[in-house]
C-alpha cells in the first residue's frame, strides 16, 4: 500500500484553470491536478480512508469498531453484551450455590449414617443379652456419635458459612440420649430423627436439581444470544479481505492517474 505524506501544497495559475501541485517528501514525483484531477484526488482520499477502516476492522475481527460504523447495530450489540455478562454472573452464582447445597447434603448424609448407627446400638442394647456394664460400653460409642453430630453442626462450613448450624444434638431432641436404660423405647425417637434428616436431604437435593435445570437453560440461552451478538458485531473476514484487496488495487490505480514524473 502506497502511503503519501503531503508536505507541500502550492497553488499555481495555468491560464484560467487552477492547478494544484503537490510534491511528496523525499521523492522525484510531482502531482499536478486540474479540475478533473481534483475529482481523482477526492476519490483517492476516500479510498485511502476506506483502506484504513478495513485495516482497523481486520485487525480487530469486528465489523463495528466505533459507533460511526453502525450506530444502531452497536446499540443493540452493547445491550446484548450487557445481558450476556449478567447471565454469566447468574450462572456462576448458581454453580456456587449448587456446590453449597451439595456440600450441605453430604453433611446431612453423614448425620443420617450416625443416626442409623445409634439405632443399631439401641437395638443391640435392647437384645436382652447385654448386662448394664455391657450397655455402658455401647454408650461410649453413642456419646462419640453424638459429639460428632455437634461437631458437624459447628465445624462444617462452606466459604466460612456453616451449612447445618441447626442440626445439633439438642435441636434433634437427642440431648442425654442413652442406651443404658430402656434402650428399646429410644428406637422410635431415632426413627423420627432419621425421617426428618432424610426429608431435609431430599429437599436439598431438589433445590440442587432445580438449580441445575436453571443453569442448563441459561447456558442454552447464552449460546443463542452470543450467536446473535456475534452476527451483529463480528466481521465477515472473507468479505472484508475481498473489499480490502479491491480498494488497495483501486488506490494504486488512482495514484497512477495523478502522479507524473518531474
């Protein structure tokens, strides 16, 4: 591409016709333009501007690089882009909360295992073959399981947020639970606690499933919106290269028409 920097412009008179004479810096060429030449110079300048626009668009791979390229298209594309950014943030938030629910479900599942073990110990203590001293040995494991439930309520956290703060031994109605005295009567209470924990785990799983459906729907919508935004903003490279090549050839041809050897 020929880029000329005009450093001198002299108007001379040639009879009744004004002639513009331009001398490019450091060259042995003189450009002379009469009335017809002025038209050629005008088209020459316009072609140069188009070439610069082609370069700007090809370098960014975008059809719209500034508002003047397509004001209406830019307005629509910017609105779509803002909506896309919002959807991406919503999807990320949903993923974060779904991870929180999955962790919460895992903690509840562990507590369910502890309750099931407590039930097994209560049934074993009620078997009729254990003495009081034997049941005290079983009670040692019972107390360890109860401490673990309280530890889960206190220490299980996600990003410093406790996930099951309400699932303490006291809240579950197991404070002072013992298999030493009348263990058979305690089994019913353990069944109630287990049902409540299973219900809590189920509701947590339903929330997680609903979030996944929302995530899938928003991601599908994002794909379609991204495609629409790309259609408006992105450049057709093949077409742009064709137009760029045509204007380069036209620029060189126009340059040949207005350049004369001194």
